[in-house]
C-alpha cells in the first residue's frame, strides 16, 4: 500500500514546524529523506532495528550493504564505536562536519542490521544545517544511505528523491540541491594502516596530511571479482546506473570531441557528457558538467546529468573522464560504476 509522503517545506516560516514533524516521524520509527552536503539521505533512527529494516525495503537495498550512521557531535559518536584512534580523531577535527565517513569497530548499541552483520560501523557528522537541526531536535543518531532506489543514480535534489521514493517513505525535507553532489569519502580505521574504501568530497591529498600511510582500496578503480569479499560491501553492486548505456572515455578534450563527432556520423543521437567548452564543437545532444578539469563542478552535476539522460531518452552516452586528482577521483569512480566498467582510452 503506498503511503502519503509528506513534503516538508524548509522555507523560513515553515522550517521549525517541518523539523518537529520530521523528528516525530523518526522517533515513531518512520523514514524521512534528508538533505546533506553530499547527496540526499534516507534516514531512520539508527538504534531502532525495525525502523532501519524499513530503509532496506523502501530502497530495495541488498541486506549485506551496511549503512552510514549520522550524528551531531564527536561526543555522540564516541558512544557508537569502541574507540577512536589518534589518526581518526585528527581527521574528525579537520573534516567534520563534512563529507567524510570513518569506519570503526562498533559498540554494542549499534543493531546488526545497520552494519549488515559486520563488527564495524560507518559514522559521519553531516554539514547541512537543516539536517543538523533535525539531529538536534530529535536527539537521535540517524542511519541514512542515499535516498534513491538501489542501483539508480544518487539523489542530489528533493525532486530526485520523490521520483524514486514518493509513496514509499513518510516524508522528505525539501532542502537545497546538494553542494558536493557525490557521496562521502569512506576511510576504514579498523585496519592498520587505514584504507580508503570510497573516494568523495574529501580528497586523498587532504587525507594524506593526517594519514600518511593511507592505503587505496583496489575496488575504487576496478570491478570487484565475483565471490571475493570486498572491504566495503557497497563497492560490489551495480551503481548509479541510468537506463542509458554509458561509456567512459579517457582522453583530452580535443580527442574526445573528435571521437564523439566520428561516432555521430553513424548515429547522430549519441549523447556526450562533457565539459562546457565542448558545446561549441559538438552541439546537441549533450550535457555539460562545468569547465574543463573543474572536477568540483563535474561532481556537483554528475548524478543529475545521469538522470537527465534517461529523461531525454538517451540510449548511448560517451562521458569524458575527469582528471583523477582531487574530487576528480570520486567522479571517475562513480562514472566507472555507471558505465559498468566500460572504458575507452584514446
Ligand atoms: P550509501 O550510504 O548508500 O552511500 O552507502 C554506504 C557506503 O558505506 C557503502 O558503500 C558501504 O559499503 C559503506 N559502508 C558502510 N558501513 C560500512 C562498514 N561497516 N564497513 C565498510 N564499509 C561500510
Ligand atoms: Mg547509495
């Protein structure tokens, strides 16, 4: 039975009432989609196992893919984990609130469903002020994966959330477009040395300042082998996939434009996901993601672009690969998964 999904305004005059409504829904074991600086999250009370189970069923999320727990402060997080090693504490001070998640041995209060039976838990302090108000008003810790149907591109606007989950969740807080646009950087401190499990808004370059011996998990660049355990279960699933077929092209801008122009002689309907400057040479159909090598803009635009491809009836899209430095690595990682690892190097 579909339920009515409340659309909670966060305009100045409605904000307080909306936060109270959302907090009450969460305390009653319901689901609320929340804005964060990374992507919209689908939140439930992390300490209420029945509520957490609803997240998995609303999203169609595989049971073995653990969730990130969002909290308001380091003091609260200290209760969710066994201990916080010194390097993790330094990262917490430097990057929280912000797009950074750490995996640590879990304390007993974390239900097994949250961490999919693992003995570790992923935790983060989000930056978005609406979600911070909600954490404060509810006094809860919130398990929140991305608020999309599992496998589809993550939502960066509340409209994306409604497209996927209207009628399946209790409410959505209608916040702004997410500033970062890709999910948080995930580092596990449960291994020695610590390991980067997922690139995101906090870059390797930033992390190395506090974790000089950081290891980069191979799953970031390559397709995980079947039946081999992965450090971050989320890495093994098909992800971020529009219906359109995506192929990543590793090339400089001119070579990319020449390649797409050649392909369009055979099929003029081929889309390009490209930098703004390619508009002049390529023309429609295309989606521009910011200026050449501006991977921060590419990240902010990426998931919206993947959804737009489907809305515009795209069958095949060549996507230019960003540089892999900085946030570019997170964009590259998501593009690889959207393309089911199909890459052309020119
Ligand atoms: P999402 O919230 O949809 O962005 O997914 C959360 C990501 O964090 C997934 O890729 C998970 O595999 C990862 N994650 C969450 N908890 C853990 C954990 N305990 N150990 C390793 N990875 C985790
Ligand atoms: Mg997700």
